[in-house]
């Protein structure tokens, strides 16, 4: 072996091995995006619920079970969104650090709505579920279908970008504890990610500002965090949850009341039957657009979360323009 090659080989042997990135699993794509942004430059998290699948009822694949078994940190919205996940986490990832973002201090939380048409009310000063005495947060009351009882917490809190910013810091703190060598990078990534969310929020605010007074309904009641943050309340939802298809009585109520309210825009979701929208608005000239609270059409990764916030504003603006 030549002297230069020998020197390189000895240097390689003497160099310390690169530390392995923390093994992190996230439940849904928006949470995965936040974790990926904080881990950028160090590693990549695993994603449990693939794009297009419902987080309310998902069967784990063998690769998911392996990821959970190996996980050091598991980041989820919380059992309010995916009660089926509690058991696999206990049995497969019992030693992992579990972060339920919905229960993180400072998180804005809202109660589940139950009527076909929503009542206007203030959501100021809502805190994380663990900080509220007024709501029943016994997770045993949730069924495996992911339906939400009246008075329970609405789990779709990732659609408030202020929650997304808060969660970046919570994720960064957990990663810094697990991997102190990269703590500074995690914190810097969280700061940069928050600035990117602020930019998405500003863009979205500008896009929806002309829509004040838009009378629209959504297919699945998943958007009130977005509505609350951007001051653009929906008139109602075709279904309370994606696990609860509307019955004839609900459809009749929607038909009558949306006509009286002058609803002009209906937002559907790619995984649901568009014929239900047609049934509710039969004989009326109502514009439609496609929304997805999980962002199934957006590539997963660090920039997915800001893109999701922008996509909802763009869908509303497009529906209003039709």
C-alpha cells in the first residue's frame, strides 16, 4: 500500500464514527413534515399513516411495526385523532419517548362541533387538553372508528399554523435531549421552520382576505382550526368526521339550511363520494373545490407543512372565484 493510501486508511480508523440520527416516528404527514424540518441535515423520521389513508382507522404494515419497535421518539397528534394507535405504541414502542402534540402546553385546542350547521362563537384562550378542566378527555370513550363525541377535543389542531410553530420547538427540545451533539442544529432548524410557517401564514392571510363573508361548507369537519386562525368560518359540514357518513336527516337539514343561508361554495375531499355534495346541492348553482386536511397530494418532507396551509387558502380562493 502506498504511503498516501496508508495514511488515509489510518485516518479513517482513527476518526470517530458518526453518531446515528435519532430514530423518530411520526403519525401523519403534517406532523412528519414538522419533525423532518427539525431533523433536516441530521436524519429523516418515519411516517406511519401514508398519504391518502385515514388516521382515524389505519392498519399498521409490518414495516410500521418495525419502525415503532426501533423508535426512540414517537410524535403523534394524540389519541383523540388515532385511538387505535395506543395499543401498538404500548406494545411495540413502550420504551420510546412519546410526544402527544395536542397535549403540549400552549397548544390551542377547540371542542368538537356536532351540528350540521355551525354556530358562530369565540375560541379565544383555549389551552391544551390537559390544561382544561371543562372538557372530558378520557380517551377510553373513543371508539376504534375515530368518531368524536360531543364535547370532546377536535384533534385537527395542526391546521392552526401557530400550533405548528409551537410544536417545532417541542420537537426540537425532545431531539436535543436525545441527541445533544446536534442540539444547536435542531433549535436552528425549528427557528427557520417557524419563519417558513409565518411566511405561509402571511401568504394565506392575503389570499383569503377578500373572502370575508364567503358562505361555504366542507365535507368533513376538520378545518375549524384553520377557520379560527384566518377568520373564515365555514357554514357547516356534510359529515362530522370521516368515520361518520351523513344520514338522511342530516342531508335534509343541510339542504334546507344551506339554501336559506345562501351557501355558494362546497369543499369536498379526494377520498369521499362527491355524489353526497351533489345530493345536498341538487338543483343549485354551487361551486366546488377539493380540500384535504392531511395534504395527501403534497409530497412528504420538510416543506409539506407550509405547503398544506397555503393549499387550503388557495382552494377556498379558487372556490370563491368559480
